[in-house]
C-alpha cells in the first residue's frame, strides 16, 4: 500500500474528495463530529506526501493552543518525517511570530512584551485614575471591553469619531491614552497583536508579497469563529494563490460576543467566487440519540445555513435528565454518576463536566476532592497567571525592556524597598506630564532636585537593581536568568512573609518556571531567548498538556473551551433559564441563538452518554435563586430523554450545607410549591414544575396534562390549587 491510500483509507468518499480537492478556495461546511478537523489534518499530510508541497509553504491556523498542538501531533503521525518549518498555531501565536520577525516595521522594540488582560485592565485603571474618571460611573472593565472590541473590528482611536456622543468621547480619550501608553512602553495586548500584524502586512508591500508567495496553502479550522480582523488577515495572505481551505460549522459559532462573524462563512462563496463547497453529513462521534437531540435543538434557530447530520452508530443510551434540588445536590448527583461509571469501567478522563460560566466549577471541585477523584479544570487560573510567576516574569520583562510600565508598576515596591505610594504617584504624574515611560520618569526625577534625598536614593537603588540584573543576564542561560532573578530579589523570603502556608507551593512553581525556560531555550531557532520565552508565557496556556497529560482525571471546563473536543461521557450542567441560556441573552433573539449554538456544541461533545442537569434553586453571588429549567431541555425530543429527577416537592431535610433553601423567607406566602397540582381555565390540569421569583413579574412553569409545558405569569394566570 502506498502512502496515498494510507492517508485516504480511513476517510469516507466525501472526506476523501475534500482532502484531495484541487488547489483553490475550498469551504467545508459541516456539522459537529463529521470529521472536519480530521479532513484538515489529512489534507495537510496529503499535500506534503502526495503533492510535494513543502511544509514551509503551509499555514495552518486554529483556535486554541491545545488544538494547535494536537494538530501538529496528528499530522506528524501521518507522515514519516517532522514538519518543522510549517506555521501551525493560533491567530495570536502566528501574529506574534510575524511581529517578532518584523518588529521594526511594526514600530515596536525588538523585545516587545505582551500584555495579558489582567495587565491591560491595570493599565486602563491607571489611565482612568489620571483622567479622574469615577470607576463607578465609568467602569474600567467597560473601557477594556470597548477597546478590544474596536481593535477586533480593525478600528484604532483615530478611526473613532466621538462627536456628539458623550460616552464615546470618554472612551475615545481613554483609548487614545491607552494606545500612547502601550506604544511608549513597547507592549501589545492580545487584540493588538492581530491588528498590528495586519497593519504591517498592509503597509509593507514587500513583506506582504513575501508571505503571499510563501503560503500556497492556508488551512483554517473553526472558521465560523474568525472575527473581522482575522478574516482580513486570511484574505490578505491568500489573495495570491487563493489556496484557502476553511472548515467550519455555522451552528457552532459561539464567539459573536467577541466579534466573530458567521457572515464570514456565509460570504465565503462571494468572496472566493469559484470556491469548492464540500458537505460532510455523517457524524462519527455520537450515538443517534445524542445526535438527534442536537439536531432537534438547533432547528429552533432561524439563522442557519442548514445541514443534515446522520450517524450509523446506533441509538445508544437515552439522555439522562436530572433536576436537582439545589446546586449542591446537582454536584453530588454528578459525582455519584461518575463513581457509578467508574465501577462499570469508564475511566475518569473519559468524563467531562461542562458548564456555562467558570464560577460553576467550584462546587464540582469540592465534591470531587471530597471523593478523592482526580480532576483538571481547563481555563482556570493559568500557571503563568499565578502571583509568584507574574512577579518573576515582571522582573524578566524589565530586563528585556525597562520601559514596560505594567511590569514596573507591579514590582517597583515588591518586595518592599521603601518606595511608597506617594513616590509612585509622583513618578506617574511626571510620566504623564511629559509623555514618557515610568522608567524615564524615574531617571529624570532622580537627576532633578524635586525629590527628597531618601526618595531619590531608593529609586536609584531600584534602577541599579534592574540594570545589574540586565547586566548579569547577558552571560546567563534563560534558565539561570530565572533563578538569578528569584534569588537576587529574594522572592522566596517575600512569600514566606506574606503567606507561609503557600510558600512551598510557590517555590515549586518558580522551579517549574525555570523548567519551562529550559524547555523553551532547547527549542530556540536563532530567536532572542528572553523575548521568545516571555511571549511564550503570555500566549501559551498549556500547563495542562504537559503536567496532566497522563493523569487519569475528570475534565472540567466551560462550554466555550470544549469546542472541537470530544468525550465518551458528558455532563451538561446548570441547564437553567438565566444561567444557560444566560440572562443577558433573554431578550435578544440573536444572543439567544448564540446560546443555543453553545448548547449544540455542548451536546455534540458527547460520544456515548449525555447527562443534562439543572438545579431548582441555585445560590449564586450569595443569593438563592429559583430557576426554571432551561428552554433548551424542552427543545430536545422527550422520547430521547429519561428523566431521573426526584419529585420536586419541598424536602424537609437539607442535603448538606447550606441549610434548606426552601425555607428561605422570600418563599413565605407563595401561593404555589413545586409539584403542586393546579388547574387553569384554558389549559386544564397540570403540575407546577418551576417557580421564578426573579424579575418584576414572577413566573410559574406548569406541565399541563393536555398541552405540555407552559410558562405563565403568576399574577395573571388564574390558577386554582387542586389540593
Ligand atoms: P467538531 O465540529 O466538533 O470540531 P469535527 O467535524 O472536526 O467536529 P472530528 O473531530 O474531525 O470532527 O471527528 C469527530 C470524530 O469522528 C473523531 O473521533 C474522528 O476521529 C472520527 N471520524 C471522523 N471521520 C471518520 C471516518 N471516516 N472514520 C472513522 N472515524 C472518523
Ligand atoms: Mg473539529
């Protein structure tokens, strides 16, 4: 058997057609689990193996670092050699690579640093403070959101015309200041990476031509989630060879809130007039019960390109539905099922617990810990976001670039060295007044006469510390640079003092940072070690890949981070109105459709077993809330679901802490209780399923014997209790 058939034998005819499609634009629009990612990976292997395309001429882009790594591994497993030289990565990773190569054209220092969103928020807070904006009236987070949103749409401050709009004027001022501060400090935030890389291409025809020539094949996974600037990138780079191969599913577009544009898929054939369109309709991932539930759900969306999806893998188990008494009961139920599955031989790492928002993970974590089940939370606090790591990195960032204001602010008095808040404020005032960086302001101030001798002394000591670290680093390996910083600055002593109980963990983590540095330096290919390492820490979130790759642990993640993945057993939790779909989407049909797509993504992660859970009462942000179960549950065909909920009548005994939420005083005087039999003049008899006391008009959900579930306004419903 030759390699050609090898690559194609594990594909169905449509998939094989897609893999071997002629050069030119190709769009594969297909539902979940139909093999899109598989086709993309095989296409790359086929191009290299059969079409003698050099890995160097291929650009492959996907959404997460995890997916990019997996893609590389999968391609290499299909080929007898390595594919070093091929650009595989996320949009951000690739933009970073481009900017490193062309930092001069990007008007950035060679050692430019990447600002993560926490650093970005800090910087915006400082700007707002300088502008004397009351954070209550002008939440910095909102400015952060607006700035990113503008950048993602390709708009700089100078493109915004704020005339006649007071709010926009403020935003504009903050945006402008923010741009200037970043430029001075030589730092770029995440959306800036993309925007700037795009500008470099646009403004430098020779650079653009070089990459247009080079990338004969550009392959994009999860195409439905590309935003405007990412799409502009792809158009620009592919405009010469038109070798764009995009795979996606409009039904899985879940980043509209971050500027992703499903229109990109819808417009593909206009943009690339002779594009080949391929449909894949067979799902290889899920049983037909799971798939049919997903299909039925997504039918409720009006805005769809419309696709069919079938499977021949058999019905499988029915979907299990559990309506929990409260969120603790929900977590206990999930853990009980995981234990039961384990007894039946299901490995923990075959199980995923998915939820709408990060905050939901905590209870599952507690219960898993209590039951001694190993677990891994994806998208939780990243290794590189930990305090001790950020401290050490801030020193490293100043070594690379002393004008990095965010890094300087973090550690100027950490550990304490007598540089007080007042002193820092005057440094900042000077920097603002002269439009210079904090580092430059310190230099100016310490040369002048305004400071007291003591203040000038401590500031000079600080700059000397950074300069001597810089000096030492010229002869040190990356790994030793890390150790040198930690020891010279005496970080361990700091943590011993701050929180002795966690000092040991922090020590271990700092050692781990050294290991990460060693790993990066072993993979260097002529790049500057420190800048490469710092970019890596900002862009990679992948401690989980290395550290827990072989651990047999239950996987916890938000629905957003589950995209593209698959698990034999999936728990879709917190299926409640207001939580999922999210309350923000309730009165916006477009957002509600996005929530539904998110639910579709969740359902279609499951291969063999799917559990849906919801809680009648959930304590969130310190408040107990009664919720109706998610409308998405109602949208799945009843015959596919087995409801194992306990009768919903109030229980006398609490399941565990906190005490029975049904005794809350706000239920006092409630005309109805869950499980109660009632009659309605038009709909006949039914049972109370849910009570929603939130909002101006309390609602009650009733399952009527004749007409099914109805959501009624409690004040107007004219219900007669039957007991
Ligand atoms: P998603 O929309 O969730 O990203 P996808 O369309 O990218 O899904 P893949 O992840 O590529 O789908 O494939 C889903 C599963 O089906 C994988 O386990 C894959 O290996 C398997 N699969 C795909 N095509 C085939 C095939 N022809 N034969 C056997 N298994 C297949
Ligand atoms: Mg995929």
